[in-house]
């Protein structure tokens, strides 16, 4: 079942305006800098931003002429990801101000397509739980989520139209939900993680944050194929699996209502909806995820683990748990994840996706924590692609995101379904 609607993409429209000369990279950069100057004192999305360097880079891009699917587009980069000429501080005092000498793979790809890496966005400490200074632009008294805090906030505040994030547990899906933007977590291994300071090679993935699902699709297509995607055609799926998330935590009443309302709309459009009946499996996946992450984090970040007086208590506890995990338990967790992944994908129809809450509820009040990643752990453990769909809000007006989980290799269909659901929301 397909709609006739073509879903608009402000990012694609901006790219077309740049390509046709309706605007210029310098004008776009200046507009973004002005927006940042206005809102950054309250939002605190940026860990590093040099306005003069941005202007010089925009000049160079403009002089080169329209070249590349992302030509002239500003892109925020999470401060775990290397950008040549900018420091990578990882939200930690353990990292100094020395600049990276090369771009991470995803940044190099974006730069080759003409994008303008604008600056480094705030991350939690090494992508774990200790918050940075970022506030939620939708409600400044609330957390933006983590660990891709600054990237989600910068997009939500309209500072940049696109930002890179990463996810090891729920580091992109949760902030997208809390800040009311669209997020895409790539299937594990789709984009290289070279040049990214991660915690767990088996789990670390690159992701994107943008205003809408079609924006995400435009950026993903450019980064994957080097081309400007045609307008995304939203297309309803034949079937949806509905996942309540109740087995993992206390999902808010309003988040549950948002899922149910969306499911009712889908059913009214003739889409088959059935419950995902695998509570015990989902719980086990979440536990295996933590086992793998802790064990690999203790190994990958051994230098940081040795400096317990200079890292946060939650990060130190993660390293301690990882060091105490036996190799046998670690290997068993990986094997269980692989087996469950095969079973789930074999049971999931070709034109079917899983729809569930992207977080337990709206962004919690306060800035001492970034919320729990529990709702993403099972899907991240299996390395599946996930789109966070914005559009719902709670009674206080705070965003509520839903996540759509699909199969690797079927991302185009996942985006079409997500865009259709976004139009419903």
C-alpha cells in the first residue's frame, strides 16, 4: 500500500537551493552562526566552535563551486568523532585541546561530498552517563538525553540541519526522542567507526540526527551512494509488529498512548498490526548487551579505567563490571545475541518492521542525568537499523518519539515506512 504523498525534506530543499545558486554556502553558514549566537548561551550544544574557521571553510567550499550531494550544508559532529583541525575531548578532562590530524571516516565522507563540518557537539563523558552542559531546546529545564546530547539539541534548536551522533546503547535514539527530532542509527558495520572514540566495537555505530525522516533519508543516501536522493515517497507497510516495552521498564502512560494511537491509525489504513510476543527474549538481550558493553569498554578504554580519580563514578563502575566479566560469559553473551538475531530476522516478514517506544517517556526534568537507554539495548545488541520518528507530545508539550526497527539491507523500505508513520503522527 502506497500513498501519493511525497514527503518534504527541508535538508533536500536547502541542498537544491545551494546547487542552483538561490543561496550560497557563506549565507547558510552565516545564518547558522547567527542562530547559534542567539541560542547557544541557553542551550550549550557545542563543545568546540570557531566562527572564523567556519567562515574560512565556507569561503573555500563556495570557491570550489557546487560539487557533491551535501555541498555547502552545515553538519554538527559529536565530540567523540575526529574532525581534522578540531580537538576531540570526549566530554572528559582526560582529553586535552590538541586537534585531530585526520577526519573520522564518516566526516571524511561528508566532507568529500561538500559538507561543512561546523564544530563539535557536546557528548557525555566517553559516551556514557555523566552529562555535559547541554539543555533541551524544547524545555530548558529538562535533559536533552545522551550521549549525543549536543547533536540532538543543535538540530532541535535549528542551529544546523544535520548532525552526526553515535550509539552504543541508546545514545542517539533517546536524545532524538527527548528533543523531538528524527534520528537514524545505522546497522552495525554500515559506516566505518575509524576515528571515533568508542566503548564497544561490537556495539558502536554511527548515526544521524535531522529535523524529519525525509531529511535523514536524504543524508543517508548521500553518504551511502554519493547522490542526491529523489523525494522520499512515504509508503505504508503491510504489517507492523507492536512492541510495548513494558518488560524493560515503566513506560509512561502518554508514551503508551502515543504508540497505541499510531497503531490504531495504521490499522484503520488496513495495515496488519500484531504484538511482538517475546518479553523474555527482549529482557535477555538487554542483559547480554550490558555484558558485552562492559567487558569491551574495560578493554577498549583501559587507559581511562586506570584513572578512577579523574572519571565519573558510573563510568568507573562500568569498567569494574567489565573487568569482572569472564571471557566465557562475554563469549556466551555474544553467541546468544547472534542466535536471537537470526531467529528474529527469520520471523520478521520482508515488509514488516517493529514499532515501539523510543524511551520510557518524555525527557526527565533536571540535568544531573540523561535518562535510561534501556529501550534501545536489545536492538543495539543485534545491530539493527532504527529510525526515531518525531511528532507526538505529552500533555506538557514535551516530545515523545517512537522507534521503528527494521532489518539490515532494507533501510530504504524502513525509511518509507517511517515517513508514512511521521505523517500519521
